[in-house]
C-alpha cells in the first residue's frame, strides 16, 4: 500500500510539473505575440516620423538658401521639434515595452530554474532508490513477498511504471534545460536591442536640444524685426480674409443654386442632389480618413482651428483648414472625384484658389500660382489641378474641406 501511495504521489507531481511548464510556455507565447504586435506598430510609427523629420529638414534647407531669416523657418523648426518629441515618446514606449518583456523573460527563467532544481532533486532520489534496489533478486523478492497474486501484479506494474517515469523525468530535465538556454539566448538579444534603443534615445534628445536652441535663436533674431513682421502679418491676414470671404461666397452660392431644384433630393446640408451626386457624396464620406493628400509630398505646418502665432503668443491665428508645406514646383491635386465649382483669382495677386464639389462635400485648394482646370470640369482623384505658389522662401498649400456650409478638419479626412 505504501508503494502504491508513492506511485500516486509521483504521478501527481509529474502532472503538476507538466502543467506548470505548459502554462509558462502558453503565457509567454501570448506575451510575445502581444509584444511583437505592439513593437511592429511602434516601429511603423517611428519610421513614419523619421521620414517626416528628413523631409522637414529638406524643406528647412530650402528656406535657408536665402540669407533672409523668415517666419517660415521658425514654423518648420517648430514642426521638426514636435516631430522629434513624438519620436522620443515612441522610443520611450519601445524602451518600456522592452523592459516589460525582459522582466517577463527573467521571471520565466527563474521559474524554469526552480522547476529544474525540483526535477533534479526528485531524479536524484529516484536514482538513489534504483541503486539500492538494483539487483534482480531484490526486485523479485519485492514481487514475491506480496500477500496475494493481485498485490504481486500491482507491484510488478509499479516497478515497470517507476522505470518509465524515471526515463520521462530525465527527458523533462533535458527539455527544461533547453528552454532555459533558449530563453537566456533570447534575453541577451533583448538586452542588446535595449542598448541600441537607449543610444538612439540619447541621440534624439541631443538633436532636440540643438533644435530648441536654434528655435530660440530664430525667435530672438526675428523679434528684432518685429515692426516689419507685424506689418507683413497684417497684410497677409487681410489677403487671407479677402480670399476666405470669396470662398465662402462661392460656397453659399453653390448651396443656394442647388436648393429646391426639381428632380433632385434635398439632403441634410440643404443642398438638392441628383441620385449620382448622392452616391458621390456617400462615397466621399465612406473614405473619411483614407482620402489621398492634396499634394504628393508634404508636412502639415498649421493645423485646423484657432491657435497661437509661433512668434507672438498674444496673437491668435484662425485656420479654416490646414497648411501643407512642400517642395517648390509641386502641384495641388484633387482628393476625390468631383466637379470644379469655382476658381478664385485676386486681382494684383498670384494667389488663386480652386473649389471642387463632391456632392454634399467641397474641397478647397488655396495659394495656387496657376490653375489647370476650368469651372464645370469633372476631375478625377489625384488629378493635378494647379501649381502651388512659392513665395517668402516657402511653398505652401492652404487646404480646406466643407460639408455644406460647415467647416471640417481636413486631418480627420486625409490618410494618416
């Protein structure tokens, strides 16, 4: 009976060890899958930001070709600093994620080492027991000293199972040791990866410090020309207001012309549309967040809504859309299929604008030096509609999206 109890204990112990190893492997496989997914997302975001920083540097170098320090340089510097801060934030997230993974792997190794120690201790006891009962005579005496035939048969089974169990324990020890070696090797790789990330983090922080110093110097230098700058800002504000009034007038006229027309359906915006225009409008809405950029390359240097002027904190700037800085010689392109509903040209200025209607929606492209389309023309997605004007050492498209008479944030509509 005592030997049978030993047999049961061995079985239970073996099952517990197996379950522990299986649970450990399952947990860490899941953790690795999650960590890998998170890592891939962070690396994708990081590559995107690194590409944006390279492109911003390219635009900055273009503006620096002129000896005159411009407000655009300050805007681009601010943009690059924001990009750099976001990049450092992503690297910090990568470091945190890697720290968690390293801790998980260290805990896993410690747990496996504890299991290995227990396995070895129990295996040593089994070897000792086998040594003491190594002769055939001892085994035969153990079987024949049974009280009856059933007990003798159970004892014989016990010896057979004990031998098989001892073999399995040896295999478990080998397997557990292999798992520990594998995890130790993986841990070293993660530590090397951490070292690279920390060096990268330090490098980006130094770059950020240099850029902040450059920004502060630019602010100091520009403030020496405050009167000239304030005058220029006011002139540009007046021109922008005049252009915006003309845009709003054309949009209002579009709504008025399209209201209550026979054979058309009136939508939520108050505009009456044909079935084809309703479908176009629905297709446009369905592509929210996936629409192509109105330029082939570029970075957003001014966002939607009201915010502080980059040089004068007391001055508020209201943007009805977004500003996209790009290379000289870049064309503006339609973000979706539609029809040109308006072209604006301010006398005495090279600044032109194109308005394209997409059912209930309108897209507006401002600051064009020349226009390639005419009113009433049907345009396709990504079709070039005009050349973006280059002035004051910058090439910048002012871009807006409207839903009827309601302004939309273009960043919510174009692809990230």
